[in-house]
C-alpha cells in the first residue's frame, strides 16, 4: 500500500509541475510587446508641413484627454509670432485630429520649430515634444566645434541622446 501511495503522490506532483510550467509558458507568450524605451509620452502623433515663415501643424490624439494644451515655440533663433498657445485646456476624443497654422520668424541658418502637447490621458499627465527643422544649416552652424548644443532662449543647451548608452 505504501508503494501505491508513493506512486500516486509522485504522479500528482509531476502533473502539478507540468501544469505550472504550462501556465508560465502561456503567460510568457501572452505578454504585450515591449514599447519604446524612455519616458512615457502623451499618446499623440505630431506632424508639420514647414515653410519659410509658417507651418501647418497636425496633432492626432490616440487617446481621449482633458486639459490638453498645445504650444509652439522656437529654438536656435526661431521666434513664434504671438504667445505660442495653439490650444488651452481642451478636451479631446480618441482619434481626433486638430490642425493649427503657426507663423514664425526663422533664425539665421537652420532653426527649429518646437511643438509641445501636454494633458491628462488614461495613464496620467503626459507631455510630448517634437521639433521640426526650418531652413538650411549655415556655414557657421556646420563648422561649430561645440556640436550637440542648441540655443534655447538665452541659454546654450547640450543635446544628449534619449536612449541609455551602456558602457
């Protein structure tokens, strides 16, 4: 009888182990794919058709949001006409698309039009920032020895990669 009990216990233990490993395999295959590394961003797509002194900016909202602000600003000498506020405190629906016309005065050589979108979305308060080049690099900009920096307001800011570099 003891041999029979031992065999039954061994069979049950083996069945439990197989079931547990099958559950682990199922769980591993059902996990969502890893998203892009980095900070969470607002669920928006931002695009711009940039001209010499104006741009048509299109923002598509992938999720509903509240308190959404859309702002335009400049870098490397570009100045946006007006206060730069394109939308303030708006509520948006998932799939909604908004288009804005932005007038600006470009800087010398290549400057940047910066669009930022901030609001409360399903995952909380999020912001997304996109920059679009305006003009072509001047000879001075091409020969600058302090590569990787930009002028924002009256400050020189060093640009660093968003991805972690492993050494």
